[in-house]
């Protein structure tokens, strides 16, 4: 079984001809995401837009105050977290991008300045307060469970994501520190991760702009899957769901399938 798993994660795609574009979405995206149901989400200024895998627009969330959306967490597509960094404001929506519950203003919790935010394994919220280097965990009712100083990290974190019982913090120098759901340091990823990323089990998936590749790195086995784009394309980011690949340039978002996969050991 281990041999089969390793073979799955050593795919290497060299040519754009291996990618079959299904549709093009003519919109400039600041960030793109994909959920477990093959839906595409993109941030465009003060809007979060949801599409299906055929590129059909399904739902739109527009900021009521016109602020730019900083990030979203779609780990639970039925309860999506939208974060406005400039206002330290959190909004939750359902799967139709309709707001649910009350908005959360972090200043009411005495949290000011720059923070990183994502959802916990139980529907609560993780917050890393960068000014105090403090990790704070809240439950689903936004009641504080605990807070901890992270002494293991010497360089400022700039990205945070949780999956299962693990919390991942990426620093400005591209190291990723991993914590358990009690905020205890577990281990450091044995590779520099050069951008925001998504996780699934032992896989970290991220886009390496310098190499023009979407990389899925198995931090347990050390194997990687590369989906490489040609130099002629100005790809800004790429993400992958179970069945589709999504990527964007400065003007469009593309939905594609991968065909004629080639295996190459890296």
C-alpha cells in the first residue's frame, strides 16, 4: 500500500498540452480557492464569488461597507469565514454566501493590529496576534479557550491554516511550524513553502511562482507532484480540487482537467 501511495505523489507534468481547459471565467481574481465539492471561489476586491466546476456563477457576497476582502476559509463550505484585515472584522456565510449570525469585531475582544485567522477543527476560530506573538483559540460561540505565546517562532508568521487536528503557521522566511489542537508545537515542515497553501492529510499544496508550478508535497514521504505551466503563461496562482485544476492570470480564471498524466520521480 505504501508503494502505491508513493507512486501517486510522483506525478510530473511538463507541458500545458496535458491540461484540458473546460472554461474561462473573465474576472480578475485576487485569490482563488476550491472546496471538496469542486466549487471555485474567488476574491475580487470587495466581493467573494462562487462558481461551479463548469465556470457558472452561483452566488456572490459583496461587502456591505465596500472593504477589500483579505481572506476566506472554506474548509467547511456550509460555514464560510470571511476576514477583513483592515477592519479586523469577521463575517460568516452559508453555502449560498448569505451572511449568518452576527459580525465579529476583534477590537471588542481587545485584539488590535495585524492578526492571522482561520477556523478550528471544531468550528471555532484560531487567531494569531502578531503584535504580541500570541496564539488564541476560540470556540464556535467565540468564547476564549486558551492563549499561548509561541516561543518556537523567531520570524513573524504571515499565513495560518488548520486542517484536522493540526494548525500550520508559515513565517516570512517560508518555514512552516505545525501545532496540535491544544496549541502545542509538534514539528516543522522539512521544506520551505513559498506561498499561501492548502492541506489535506499529509499533503501541502502550494503554487511556486518562480518555478511556475503547483506543487503537492507529502511531508511524510518527501514525495512531490508538480503541475508545471509554460513560461508563455503569466500564471498568478493555482489550486486543485478532487477533479479539477483552477488557475488564474491577471485577467481570467481557468477551469481545467488534467489528462495524459506522466509519471516522473523527483
